[in-house]
């Protein structure tokens, strides 16, 4: 059984939080269209001496969604989520937890380490905590430390993708866990959303298709590259963050590197403090999942969600006839 906050979505989809790309405009559009919108807390970066931008983002999102709900009582917005990077190099974590707790963020997504205190903060303000994992061992640790649900990041996902097949990963988790389970990995169509549910997941976790939307905080060249690329253009490398991730080969070539001959880096090179020098150096290396072959044009987020919903409904109807 899903917790109430994840029930009654238009379609069973949570939009994943994307580095730089996800901001208030995209989150608000996603929630108004009926799916959970999310953003990384670290995307809200203020200059030295300025008040925390995260405060302003959370206030804006809450106020705009409240106005939408008052004007559309028969079509309320979906809830939103904030992603916390709990890696030790994130010097802002404690501050951002306090801000999210005070603003009563309804859904907390944690990455790169399971932390008891972050889950406790989410619960204390009435929220739920979902933790992303790449294998069954990390899944068990996350639940032991108080997460309410899991996000299985399987092969083909954008960002820090895992190496395992979604069939294997979901199967192993469902052997012992019957709580909320989201699946990430090359999901870009409504049919793929339904397939995730058939495999045993409750919801699909979708990122890359939303890069090619009007509201995404992405460079026009990045959005166009998503539309012009396919699974064959995705390269897996640890060079850029210290953790294995999936990236667009054309952006790697544009940076003067050979995507077929990239060096490796280890987890000790990860740095989420003030953006990290390496993050700035690789700012033109663009992440993406393998599902982008289904993305061929830049659209408003609401229209992309309309298409997902129509595809999902058609797929369900086709399955019913089998």
C-alpha cells in the first residue's frame, strides 16, 4: 500500500531531481500536471551574503501550488519533493535539512548515503523519505536506517545510474520489501511506466525526457542534444563525479575528450561543497539516460505529461485485451 501522499497521482510517476536542470518552474509545471515534481536542494545556490535561495524556492512552490489548488479543486496539484545529497562533502546539508523541515516538505529524496537523522527530520515534519539505491545491499541499509521507500536506480538511468537490470533489481527487492518502490532506468513513455508496474514497482521515476521541456533550466543546446540523440549516444563513466554515471557522448566530444577512451575516477573525488571545482570544470558534460530515443521535440512539461498519460492509458487498455 502506498502512503496517501503518493496515491491519486494522475499517472504513477515521480519526476527525478536533476542537477542544475530542475528548478521551481519545472517542479511547479510537473505538479500542476499531476505528477510529483522534484529538485535537488543544492540547485538553489545563492551568492555569499544573500539569504538562502532554498527558502525562496520552497515558498514560491508552496504558494503557487496552493493557488492552483484553490482555483482547481477538482484537479489538485501533486505534491513535490526535495532531494538531499547526504554525501559528507555537502557542507550545506544540515542547513538545508532545517529549512526543509521548517517548510514541511512533503517528500524527501536522499542520495549517496542513507542517514538516520535525515529520515527522522522528514518524519518529524509529516513527510516521507525515499532513498535511491543501485543494489539490494544498499536497499536493505536504507530501510534499516528509517527510509519509507526505495528508488531502484537501474541500468540505463540518467545521472548516477546503477549497473543492474531493472528485472533483477526489482525482483530482489520485492523478495523482502513490500513498501513504496520506484524504478528508474530508461523510462520515457507511458508504456514503460506500465512496464515498471508490471515488474513490481509502484511508480516510475523519470528524468531525462524533462530536460527537453520549456521549463527546464538547461541550455538550448542541451535540450536539442536530448532530442537528437538515442541510447547509442550514452556513455557510462566515473570520470566526471567519481561515481559511475551516464552522459551524452556529443557533449563529451565537444569538451575535447574521446568518449571511447575516458579515464576513471574513484568516489574519493566526489565534492558537493559549493558546487565543487570538478563540477564546474565539467559543467558542459551533460547527463542523460538511455530512454531518450523516445524524445524528439522540446515541449512544455504539461504537454509531455499529457503524452505520457495518453500512452499509459493506451498501454493499459491493450494489456486488458490480452
